[in-house]
C-alpha cells in the first residue's frame, strides 16, 4: 500500500495554509487509491460492500483525460430516495495526482455542521475542513476493508 507520509510539505506550510492544503490534496489522492487502484477504470457506478461498515457508493459524474469527478457516499434507504451521508463530490486531477472535495452536501442536514460552516469565513478554511473530512473518512473506509 502506498503511504501518504511521503507527501512533501514545504517548510513554509502551516496548518490551514494554502501550501498545507495542497499537501492534503496529495494525501487525499493517495488514500483514494487505497480504495481504487486505477481511478481511470471507474466508468460506471460501483459499490463496495464489507461486513463491518455500510455500503460505500462511488459514482462517476464527469470523466475526462486529466480530471475525473466522483460522488462518494453512503446510501441509507431505498434508491432513488436514499439519504446520502456523507455526500461528497471529489475531483481527481490525474496528472497532478491530487484529489479535492468540490462539494459536501452534509452541512445542510446537520445543525452542528451548519453552525461550524457559518464560522468558516474564508474559502481556504472551508476547503481545509471539507478535505480534512475526506482524508479521515478515506482512512476509515480503508481500515474497514472497502475497495472498488
């Protein structure tokens, strides 16, 4: 398994800074590859089922040569009315080997998360929060045994 501790961080990086955010994107890419060996091979919706966790759904939204956008979520209840939580839209930059959360649809449903988001004034802070959530969730999913 490729380890993300080898993602280089500049001496200028501070937690929450732009430089450290780019390192977080690198780590997200590495961790996403723990679940999906070849990200370009995902052209249809896929479901990872393990006994110790909920079904994990990966759905391609946009696919192009250099970037891909996926929805990554758990689904609760019957499809198409299923509740998706967390519901992340992840953009993968294949050539740069980065992955970032473009949107996180969970804040509207959870009062505590909505309150937290209202305190995050700067775009950089919001991106940091969304991508740190993805980073930890990918680690959790890998520990549970998810793979596509």
